[in-house]
């Protein structure tokens, strides 16, 4: 008795905990999800610090050398006739600071572009995770509809068996089909949980958020999911390619890295230019050191330092030239990859758009009509159960296939935006 009481309490607590967990889940729009992700992203915060560091490096690169205070003090008989001195010396770099500063500015620009790219990439990750979550929900909804349909068929077969119009084999066949779709539905519900965890993981939050959109069915969801309707026109590939050349972060970053490398070559070459050190100060001889009277005066001097005689910085210059070649090769590779990836993403988007329109234009309505007719024919005894089950399986395949086609279209659109490096359709509308 005590064991049963404990078991009942455990089940009640589990149900209560599950209910509280569900109530804690907040449904949000895609725009809200993107804003939450940006606010919570540790990586974006870290990259923001990198930008600040690079900004400070500009000031460091443009620095002047600190002066030195020099003194010379004579003692004893050896110092008689020689003055004491106190003065200041200053190292002046020639043709070095401006190159350091330009290189630091270019590095700062690379850091800023990287920050913008990470921000963009995070937004795309959130959109993709959000769509995957809605896709998992839509598949589960479709299977629930199929479960209801097969439950009705199962009940119909049992009724027909009672009046002698269906066999025991028909009952078993209908039950197998129903249980089969239930296993698929259970898997689909598990996939929703996994997609929800992944969605929250992308946003760097605890798993407490869910999509406010429950399925893809509503035409308004294209706008809510920041995706154009599959009926809308897609700009030509040449226009898209021109846009990508302007917006792709990898190309802009690679260009800036070439600039950094060229400035680093100038820095290395400028090391061969000697620096100038100037000095000035005060000289004096006390009576005890001059022998008769207090003597004083001033001095000024200049000298060339860091003469490239014993070492002329050839290795640094050669390496700087090689770094330019590496940066140029990286840019060329980025261009080739951009064209190949963009071509692939564009073709996949067009294909996904065409496939989705096939479903919406003909397949969905025709399959629904076929399913209704087949069920009616079975009720009237015009066809057998096997034919109805086969048509139901075909109908289920088309419905689930339509959901996958929708998900594929959304995913292809996001991948397309990733390759162009723009966030919204409006940026392509003026092409």
C-alpha cells in the first residue's frame, strides 16, 4: 500500500514538473529570437572586445618614443676641468610611424568586418534553427492528421466487420497502418524536442523559448519567417553575383588582409632607414672642479642610430613580400569559392522553389481528392481495404513530402542569403 502511494505521488510530481516546464516555455517570433541571440551571444561580445583591442592598437602604432633624461657627474681629481651635465635625449623615428598606423587601421577594419560577419552568421543560424523547429512541428502536425484519418479508417473497418463486410485480415491491416503512423508520430515529437533544444542552444539561452509559429501552412508565415513567397521572382544570377561581390564578408576581409600585408612590407622596409637621436642639456663646473670660478653653459647634439650596416632586415622584408603573396592567394581562393558556392546555392533555391510550387499547384489538391474518393469508395464497398491503405500511404508520402519541400525551400533561402551575405529580400529588390 505504501509503495503504491509513493508511486502515485511520484507520477503526480512528474506530471506537475512537466506542466511547469511547459508553462515556462515562452513562444517568440523569429525577430524576437534574433534579438535575444544577439543580446546573449558570448562570441559577439568577445569579438566586440577584439574590435576595441584593434582600435587601441592604432593609438599604440602611432606612438612617439618616450624621451630620456641623462646626467653626467664627475668626481675626484679625474673630473677636474670636466663639466657636470643634465639633459634630455629624444629618439625620432623616420618613415616608420605612418606605416605602422596604416597597418593598424587596416587590421582594425578587418576586426570590424569580422564582427559584422559573426553578427550576420548568428542571425542566419537562428533563422535556420527556428525554421528547423517549425519544420519538426509541421511534420508532427501532418502525422497527427494522418493518425486521425487512420483511426477513422480503423473504426470504419471494425464496423464493417460487425456486419460481415470486412474480414479479420482487414482489421489487422488497418491496425498495422495505424500503429505504424503512431511510431512515426512519436519520433516526430521527439524531433520537436531536439529541435527546440538546438534552437535555444544557438541563442545561448536555457531551453525556455519556442517558436510562436506552429506550422508552415499559413501563407503569411513566409513573411513571418523573413522568406519570400515561392511564387515571387528570383533575380538573375548575374545580378546576384554582382551583389555578392559587394557584400560578401570573406571577400572584404581578404581584401583588407592584403592591405595589412602591404603595409607590413612598408614597415619592414622602413627599418633600413636610420633613426635620429637628438639631445640637449645644461653643463656646469663648480669652483672646486674648475679651479677658480663657477662655469656653466649648454650643449646640443644629434646622432644617427640603428644604421643598417651589420643587419639590413632582409629576412623580414622577404617574409613580408611572401605574406602579400599569401594574402593575394587567399583572396583569389575566396573569389573562386564564392562563385562556386553561390552558383550551387542559387541552383538549389531555384530547384526548391520549383518543387514546392509543384506540390502547391497540383499534388496536394489532387492527393486530397484521391484520398476522399478512395475512402468514400471503400465505405460504399466499391474498393477493398488494401487499395485504400495504399492510397493513404501515397497521400501521407505526399503530405510529408510537401512539408520537407517547404523546409527545403526555407533552408535553401537561408543558404542563399549566406552566400550573398545579405539579410533581407529588400537588399536584392533594387537589382
